[in-house]
C-alpha cells in the first residue's frame, strides 16, 4: 500500500454508503495511510432524493461527527472535506452551504447534464439516445464552468462520463487541453479516483491520456478511493500511484483549511 492519503471517503449520511464512520478511520489507519479525509455528498439543492446525497438537515450533523472523530483521533489526521455537485441553477445555495463551515477541501463533481444523472444506471439508456461526442462536450463544458466558479479545490472523477464504457469517436485532446488550461488558471486540482476500476469502464478516473495533459499544464493531483464501504478505503492505490508516475507526476497535494500542501510522491512499491 503506497504512502498516500485517501481524501474521498463517504459516510452513511449520503444514503448509499455502509459502515460506521469510525470503521473508515480504522481501515485507513490499519492500511497505513498517512491521512484520510471524509468527503461526503453535500445536499443536492435541485432534487430531493435521499439515496443520492445527505439531507440539508444532516449537513451540520455530518460536520459535528467529523469533528468528534478528529477529537477521538488526535494522533491521526482526519480531514473535513465535502463533495459538492456543480448545479448551475443552484450555485448560490451551494456557495452558501460551503461558506458556512471550515472545510479542509471542497471536491467538485459533475453528475448531471441538465436533469440527466449521467452516472446513474437507471438513466444509462440516455447514452443510446444521444450523440456521444456531444455528451462529452457538454459534460466537460460543465466541468470547466464548475472550475471557473472558484467554489471547488479539486475536481473528482474528472471523466466519469466514461463510466459505462461510452467512448467518443473523435479526438478529444483539444477539449482536454481546454479543460486542463481552465483548471490550471482556476487553481483547481484533480483527483485520481479508483472507483472507475470497478465500473463497466474498468479504468481509473481520469484516463492516462487526460492525466498527461493535466501534468503538462501543471494541474496538481490528489488521491481518492471514493469509498462507500470501509473495506474500500485505499483501494487500488498502487494503480493510482503508477498512473500518476506514468503521466510524469512527481508530487501531489494535501489540503488543510483549503490551502494546498505539496508532497513528494512515494516510490512505486517493489
Ligand atoms: Zn456516493
Ligand atoms: Zn461523485
């Protein structure tokens, strides 16, 4: 297990994760991760679905629970993060919720193109009805809009649009360069996210092709399992590390109070 923090850990508050929060901490400690961070789903303001994200009334409870866990683990760094959806029609509410608490970092994610939940299997049929190249362009357009808002420190699962294996038929490099430039000027990092390995696409988010472009543009990286069960903490971190190295990275960043803390990447284990 490489010596890397897992910054993407969910909790039962979101309605689709199992286990107790303490079990996630125990898993991170037992796996020897140098630090961990909870990043559960911020309430969604555009739809009411208790299986997708925590309820608005749960947000203060989530913060309190993370604070309690920090107090019970003073010898181990547990960061307070959050994963916030980019919903262009509800940005004021997102901004207001994020400003209310002192997060260590805020993850931004795009799970919706308009009302379409692109990573939900129940809406997968929509990919068959649309032009995949257009879907990619709309999706990454939203990623760039999200980055420009200044609300997010890190974009997570940057190319989650590939989740079910739908691939563009044209060269997307020019689009990926625009994305990388936008992230760089907006001071937004990108997470290497292991969850794609257990999805139909069977790949880390983002792909090596995208990660190389991000590296050329100096976009920093973080690491996350996207754990929704304690056993998933730190999953496939060997693969995340080798992908980062393959793309040319020698450093990653941690976060405390929304400040980047640059760290050298550990060597690839024998
Ligand atoms: Zn989730
Ligand atoms: Zn997500």
